[in-house]
C-alpha cells in the first residue's frame, strides 16, 4: 500500500504474468481507447528476467514501433538493480528512437513473495499537442524549460544499449579516442548505474565501443563496483 497524489493506493499482487494480464489486459485497452491512438500501453513480463524480450502485451505499438517480444527500456534495466525499492513513477519524460517526446508513467507489480514480475507502462506521444503548441506559439510565444528524458524506447535491445553507451560517452565529455583509464571507468560507472550490464553481452558491446578488451572492461567494472561498496 502506498500514497500517490494524496490518495492511498493498494496494488494487487499476481502469481504470474498470465494472472496480471487477465486483470490488466482490459485496463490497457480502456486507457488506450480513452486517450487515443497516440497513447501506447505496454505490459512487460519481468518474471523471466529476459530484458531482451520483455513485452508481453502492447496496445498502439506504432507509437514507439515496438511489438510483443520486444525489449525493456532503460528504466526496466535500472529496476532490476534494486528490486526491493519502490519504482512506480508518473508523468516523466521519455523519447522514441526517432526523437519524438513522450509523456510516460510506469507501475510495477509483484508476486506474493515481493518479487517484481510485471510493469504496466503508458507512453503518450506529445507530437499532436506539440503541433498545436507550435501553431499557438507563433502568436503567443512561450519558453519551455529544458528537460532530460528519463526513458528511451527502442525497437530492440541493441538500439537501447547503443543509446545508453552514447549517453555515457557524452556524459564523460571526451571522444573515445582521447579517453584515458579514468574516462573509461567513468563511462562504465554511468552505464552500470543505468543497468546496461543486465543486457546479454552488454560488457562485450561496451568494451568494443570504448576501445578496450572484454577482460579490461570486466576489470574496470569490478573496480568501479568495489569503489561504491
């Protein structure tokens, strides 16, 4: 039981993803039907911990170009790092692979033992509203504070990982060719915090992008994690 928006919310627990879908499936269609075609609703199966293929059900998948069997997002990877914490989040910014802005919310569901087994995610494409805003801004200019997207939606896990690596390199602020050990460790630290290494062969992919061997990447990663302890 938790409090959201001043209200006490008591989420049910489910024995399996099938049980979750039996209850949440109709809700998914209700939400999408009420909001419209620019609203994507996704049920992720987190019970198998297969983040490469977590999408169990999806309505209006054209919003992000994903389909059943598609991957988790970066937030799903982060959740697996600290399962005991409360990860529900509402009204945060997201982004599609082709750069469209999203307005997102995610709710996580557990089984009787407290293990996270599913997440229900709502992603609203802001393009229609932004089109209207652009028309209005021609006569009523407004300033919008910049923001950083919390979640990135990709059609496959490789694209998601590639984006996370690019963001980590940008955070370091130095081209890979000019990076020293400290820079590469800083990039690995960012990626570890984002949950990038929950992706299958994530370390190997990151090592290649950072211009180091897999063995070196594992050694740097061990050092990064030991510094946090």
